[in-house]
C-alpha cells in the first residue's frame, strides 16, 4: 500500500490557501465556455426590443440562407419541446402563476425576452444571422411602477390573469400566537416612527456570464451550465420537458461567481436543451455581458413602508411592515419567496413584542427578479437598521444605546421571536464592544461634534448596523409550511480508497466559495488523514447523484454536517476491521488522529489506511463485514443558523458637491466556529463590497417605455477597489449548538450588514441639514439634492 502523508496538527480553524486557486486564478480550468464538442453548433438569440407587445409575425427566411446557418426556429417551432419555465415557490394558494415559455409564443412582456434562435456552425455566423430576422410587433401599454400596476385600469402584464397582483402574504404575530397585536401597540405607543424605504433594482454582475452546452448524442442528454444548482436544474428540466430524470445529466464545472444570479433555471438553458433535442447535435450558447444585464434575473426592487412603536425610554413595542415586491414580468424558480425569506428577519436582534408583515407581489413589464446575495434578508436588515436610527433620532438617543436597550441579551438564548423563529445562540454585546473598540467610536463622535460646531463643509457621518440573519437554508418541514416545492437537506459521501486516500463527494455546488479546501480540512480532521490526501468532487449529477446545491449560506451549515456524519460512519465501519486486525473487542478501541488504539495499550494501533487496505484485499475479514468503508449521509437541519455581528462605518460627505468618501469600516462578525479564517476574510470582504455597492453605486434603471438604461458597465456603476475602503475585520465566536463543528454561515453576512451601515452614516452626516433619508444609491447628485431639500442649516 502507499504510505500516506504525515499529519501535522488539526485542520479546522487553520488558514489554508485554497486548493482551487491555482487553476481558477490562472484560468487553467474548464469553464463551460471552454468546452468544444465534435459537431457542436452555436446558438444566438433574438431578443425583444420592446417591453410589451404582441408578436404579429416573424420572418426568418433571410437568416436561413446565410452562410454557416444550420437552423432557425421560433417558440412555435419548439413549443412541444421547450416546456414552460418552472416556479417552485407559490407562497399562497392563490398565487398567480402565468405561463412562461422560454421562447416567446404570441407576446413579449419585458425588453430582452427571447423571440427566435439561430443555430450556426460558429458563433460569428449565428450573431450575423439574428440581424437578418425580422419580427413584427404590435406595441402594448407598459407598466413599470408597482403602485401604478396595482391601480384600477392599469395595463395588464398578463391579460389572462386579470390582475397585476401576484399574491398577498401576511405574517401577523397576534394571529400566529407568537406575539402581541401591532394595532394595539401603535394605539398605546408613546412614540411612533413611520418611514418609506426604497430597495432599488440590482443586477448580479457575476464575473462569468451565463453559458450552457447541451450534448444529446450519448445515452443521456448532458448539459454543462454555469449554474449554482445542477441538481435542482436537472429535476426541473425533467419535470418541465417530460424527459426522464435518469436520462439527464447536468454538470456545473468551475463557475465564475453567482451571488444568487445563477440560482435559476434559465430560458437559455431550456432553449439550448430544446435545440439539442431538435437538431440531434451538441449546441452551445454563450451570453454576452449586455445580455446578462438585460435578461438575467435582477435582485431587490421593493418598496418598504415600515412603522416602529416605542416607549419614551427607548423600549420598542412593535413593528409593522407593508411591502411591495416587484416580481418583474415572469416568475423565476423562487421569485415569490424571496421577500418572504426577509419576513422573518425584520425584527433582527431586537425584542419586538408585536409584529406584522404584509407583502404584495406585483407584475411589471421588467426583467424578473429572484435571489441576489442575501435574498430578502438584506432588504429586511436595511429597513430595520435604518428605522432604528430614525427612532434614536426621535428620542435624542445614541443609536448604539437604543440598540443595547432592545437587543436579546446573551443569557436569554434560545430566544423565540415574534416572527416565529427560535434563535439558538448569540452574543451581541461582545461583537458590538469589539467593533466599537476597533472603530474608536467615542473619538469619532467627538470629532463629529467638533466639525458640526465649526460648520465644516465636509461633515463626518457614523453608521451603525447590528444584524443577524437566518441561514443554512433550511429545515425541510419549515420549507414545506411555506409551500416551497423541495426540501432543505444536504448530502455527502466519503470514499476510502485502498491506499488510504479519501474522496469526498458533496451535494453542494461551489462557485467561488472554497468548498474543496474547507471540505478537505473537515474530512482531514474527522478521519485523521492529511489535508492533501483528500479530493473533493462536486457539481456533476452523475458523480454527485444527490444534493440540493449552494445558496442561502447553507453549504457549511447543512452540507458540512452531512460530511461530518459521513466521516463518522466511515470510522464506525472501520472499527470492527481494526478490532479484527488488533485481535481485540471493538468496544476496547478508541479512535484519534487517524488511528484505532487499544485502550490502555498505546503501542497497539491500526490506522484508517490499514483498515482501508485490509477491506480492499478482503483476505482475512470476519464474517458479516462489508468489503467497503465508504459511507453516505444526508442531513436535514432542525433549525436555521443565526450568525450575527456589528458593522460600523465612518464616512465624509462634502456638502458642496455631495461626494461621499468612506474613511473607515469595521466588521465584527460572529459565525460560530471558523473552518478556514482566510476563506472567511474573503467572504466578508466580498460581501461588504457588494453592500457598499448597493448603498453608493449600483442601480438598474428603465426609461418610461421599459428600455433598460443601465445595460453596460458604463451606465451601471460597479465600484472598483479604488472606490472601497480598507475593511477592518474581527470575529467573536458563539458556536452553533446544533452543529458538530459549531459553525454558522458567512457567505451573505457582509452584504446584509454593510448597506444600512453606509446609508446610516450618510444620513447621520446630513442630520444638521434636515435630511432624514437619501434614496439608494447615495450618489453625489442625490446627496446634494437631499441637502438642498432638507430644510436644515444652509
């Protein structure tokens, strides 16, 4: 047998450079776009230039005659093959679920909707040919504003529905028996603060545009896609098209980012699937960046009307939220459920006795919305942390002092909220104290006061965000109660190879998070093998036959437990083998650092590698011992996990120009036990960058006719590293009690916390000017205008 590498201490909690980085950073990997198959055709898509119109004719004759063109087809040509795009989360019994053909049939309902497809021998020929296709449209009235869409006589996005309302969903603590009545709380309140916040529409600008390749020539239809959800995509393809699931194989190779934007079954995937079946040849579709901006699903886009009630001493007594959520023109796989995920988090870390949430989903002639990093939780945290600052101002109280008076204390866990969740653990006091120390909170407040007294043109703003989130999506029984069509379990397998090496197969599907590294660290500690002796396999439904993929900070919190359980099964299977080799009773063995030892006899031991080779030969095994140490495990969580933290932002606002410059940013997060601190640092930095981007830079905008005005990075402002501050990070550690590693999620924490911290700082700087809000993104123009309209000092 092969000698295994010697272990040098524990892996969990250790900085490890990511195994994936060498190939990802140098580009020496297999992105979907790199794939080339014999006889492969290239697809190009004609997209509607109109936001709402009937299709009265499509002339493809000229395109068919162009060099290199093999086929041209419309929605009617593949109507039986393409199916209808699925939505798996109708949140109410009466949720309106309009038909959603991947290729439009009779009408288009948003700019960029696919209308016709060219298949050609090369991509250039396909792109040339779509210019020769003539589509006749009969324009229809457009509705873009959510409140206008709900008004009587508004143009209907889907005439057959008879309404632009998708659903109304309500969570009321009094009705649910989880808290008091908000109407009574408001009637009895000493202080009532009402605010409207706008969550602007965002575009998940992942590094790698979407790409899909489909090969119909084997025993299975094989799809390669830059997706976050290969397992979910496989079953949705089967259910929607009628192709048996076992005849579909989906592969997600290395994927260049997702942020929720690739948590989807896309029209382009279904179009490519139908094209491959129609032509009997491999096909590839590569999206351009402008197509990503135009037609990949968007995020956020909500109107939040929030009311908080309190006593004069600062004790909060109730919160109510009335939300309008823009669905866009169609429903993606979880579009209706995104705002519902936020419904449970509007109370945050605070003890609100009464709570009511009402959300109305609205159809408009815009690109559909769906998951974007945080998915409902950032929106909730933003509204909560903004209105807590507004309440503090109303009471003349320091915003951190108000939070201290209302947060759940560390000795009160587990804590049941009025939204119906049970927070398992937390220590908001320690995270906040550490953040204030690193930030120099008291000194900055003194400097702020001095600047205000001097009447400086450049004012200092200090922003606070104390957050928690529910992640580790999700307990299956809760998803069932919320009418979600699937579960929230996760799966892992461990293969012990004869030479003592290990293969881990995970149902999670990474797209930049570092699973191969973190999973290797977990398996190394659980099995007592070397880090480099573990190989992690993922993203292929043939190799990883069982899983629910990656989103909602669930990979470690759910998939990590499945891996730990599978490793422990391997050890249990190896114990009788080791006992036989050591000629002892299995009960006399203990396992540590990769070896079984006889209790009280330290010199007598057999390694897990010894057991693996003995099982491989099977020359001398007792009766009843299986010739395999391999093990599978599936884990379904009993609760969410609840990371938390405190983020503080200091920024300077030039009151003459509106320019905002972030001066310092501190993030102290509590994500339980950390597997790889280096990966955590990267996740927090990336998340904070995205939250700052929403606060100050990014916004998808349409003109009055429904044309996307931010279709390139010229108009859609993405921050560069030069626009972002140095981020000071630290952690406190409150282990998750239900997790064998004590770990919580981290992938979305930075995004959830940072946006309100930044906007609170902007508004804080402008309080002397009578400013109570600046609509995101807080561009220089909007800041300058808010100052002029504030009614405060000149």
